[in-house]
C-alpha cells in the first residue's frame, strides 16, 4: 500500500475512533439531536453524512414516481443521504445529477456505471427503463458486494450486471479485500491498490467493454450512456479508448475533480466524429439545470459534467432544464 493512500485511510477513519463515535451518534435520541445541531452549525449537507438511526437496514429513494431501495445506511453513504433527505440526496447538485442521468437512461440502449460504488446510478437506470442493458463496474471488493446486494434488494437480477473490474488503461490492480473504516469508501481509486495482499482486479478499456457487450447485445451503439466517477483517472479511461469514443459518440456524465488536468479529455472530445454526428458539447451540472460551457474546466463548486452530442433543445425535450451557452 502506498504511503499516501495509507495516511489518507487513517485520516478518513479518524485513526480508529470513527467507528465507536458513529455507533454512539446512531443511538436513538442522540441521533436526532446530533443531526439538528450539525444542520444548524454546518448545514444540511454535512448533517446528511451523520449515521442513520441504529436498526435502519434499508432506505427508499425516489425519482419522480419511481421508487428504489438502498441497503445498509450504516455503511453506505448514499443510503445515509437518502435517509436524511427523505428519499432524495440532500446536496441539490448531486440529486440533479441523478435526475439528469435518469432522464437520459429512459432513452438509452446501454448504460455503463463506471465507479459504481454501491450502484445507485445502475439501480435508477434499470428502474426507469425496463429495456435498457445496465452494467456496473467497481474496483473495491466490499463496494462490489454491496452493489450486488442492492441489485437483489430491488429485484433487478438479470437486469443489471455488476463487475469487479475497472475501466481505464488496461491492466491489473490489487485492491484491499476488506475495508477497515466505518463506511464503505466512496473515495478510493486505483491509487489505493495494495500490491502485497490485495485482491486481483482486472482493468479493461472502454473499447474492450463495449466490444464484449456487442457480442451479446443488439442496440444502436450511439445510444450509450456512461457515468464515470473514477477519482481522477478519467483521463486514462478516455485516452485509452479515443477511437471508440470518436466513432460511437457515447454520452458521458463525468465527475471532474478540482485542479484536474482536462487537456487530455479535450484532445479526445474535440476530435471530429462521423459526418452523421455533431460535436461534443459540455454542460456543467448545477443545482437545478445544465449550463452549457464552451469548454471543460476543473471547478470547485461543480464537479459533474454532461459531455454529449445532444443539443439543448434535445435535452429540454427529455425533461432536463438547460441554459444556452454562456
């Protein structure tokens, strides 16, 4: 394990104190008081990271009139947020990203959830579109198992495939077999590989994944929706599969971290595609709408971007509020 990764994990676990503190905060009475105090002092976003009450095993989420469940808010950060947000993610831009993804999934033939964590984007896609093929990719073994649990809890076996596999530059990493923190990690990446004792996890290119899927699925490859949350490794994913991105023009909902180098992304997305398709356009995901920008940037306020050939009128037509380029 790298020194930086090890230090980061110890910091995230409060050097071993986080689990007992969270257990105490989850006690009845203490839980509600802690939530009220934190919301008043630091806002609802911070309060939504507090533990759900002890004994809550499953939480219901909702997208319009569609409902879904997420298991284990004691471990899953998304389930915890849904509990405190009454079925919605408390941070407005996070919920709007999920809403946007749901609208697009209704019109997709194939959804790839890369960096799936516990699978909320996969579950939502399968719930809103019974015909779509959904594949989730996760490199952390404990998160992978939790994602399968959510597939089962939503009766979506056979509708969603969950892979213990990364998508990026082809290779193999060894990830820790178990997590020692108080919650399933939503911040781990290939940088957290444990070469000494970890579980062998393959990493395939997006081109390989799509070619493998094409052998068993029949669909318009231009109706591919890809969510990417790989903690800074999106450049590897995009540049390793530049040719297939240029040819198929999938739509991406992509997290771009602050201070990220976006030049390699722009090098691929700015290339002209086939004559029948338009250029890629860049929309930053805000609290209540997409805002088109002339280029990708790494921002601190907003991290999620929709990168697509769809024009604003097409997005508005599927129910996604959009501002014109500014």
